[in-house]
C-alpha cells in the first residue's frame, strides 16, 4: 500500500534518517518503536505528507505521491498533540474533518465510532476544552477513524489513555486491519506494540525489524 524508497532527512547537522526503504502492506498493523529523539515523529510527518521530503520517494497504491499535498486527503492521521479545535465539540471536530476531506458527514456513523472508543454521550457535545486529556485523545482517534481512510498513521495514540481505553483503541485498530486497512503507529506502549503484526525499530537513522 505504502512504499518508501531511499528516504533521508537531515536536521541542521544531524542526519535523522538514512536511506530508509520499506513497504507497508494492507491488512497489517505496524508498530514503530525506538528511543526518544531518534526521529519517529519526523518519519511519520514525512510519510504522511505533513513535511516535504529532502531526499527519497513515496508511493501510495503504486502512485508516486512525493511532496503531493492532495495525498493528505487520502489518509487519516492521529496527532500526538490532538490538534482539535478547542472551542468546538467532539462531534463538530469530527464533522469538520470530514468536510475538509470531502467526505460524507453521517451522524450515525460518527456516533458509532465515538461509542466504540468509549466516549460517553454526555461528553460528545462538550467543548474540547471541557474534556480531559484522555477524552481529547479518544476524540482525535475517532476523528481519524471516521474518515474511513485505507491508511491510518498514528503518533502515540494511547499516550494519554489508561490501560482499558488503550485496549479499546487497539481492538479498533485490529478491526480496521481485518477490513484491509494499513495501520502505522509510533508508540512507547509495549503492550500496544506487542499486539502489532510487525514491530519496527528506528535507530541510527535506519528502520529495522525488531528482534
């Protein structure tokens, strides 16, 4: 589904990524682990089109999409910092994301996704500023999943969640992968990583299969 060829990235004098090549397949969950500061979030930003490549190529569904902004509308991205519109409700944050991505807005589908993530109905109409960090995290995940994209990229999606809610998120990821979607997750959560189909480690600028 997503192929990375010879991806390199340098920040100032430091080489963060060194000729990284990898193929992410449909129907699988990939967990990317590694020490803090090695470039995991940078890697996600590059492969999702949030940052322009300095060197390398990206192919999505066999189509070259290197530095192609419209590619962002084809995927779902779960931000570590939530990136919710604070003065809008949980439901409205999801609705506006669907509108931006030119997707049909279906309130029953939105409510179903919210329920799957254990967000109480009474919280769905609250402004995001009135929600806890864990609740906001689940809204951000619900927003990404509601887009029904074939590729979901997530940066520490369970970082603000307790074990029960983290398990719910992983169960939903598994359901999506069983539907043929590709899930790529950066995580420090060992439990989540253990549930992935493939665990990759980013170290010394290289992406290698964990042993």
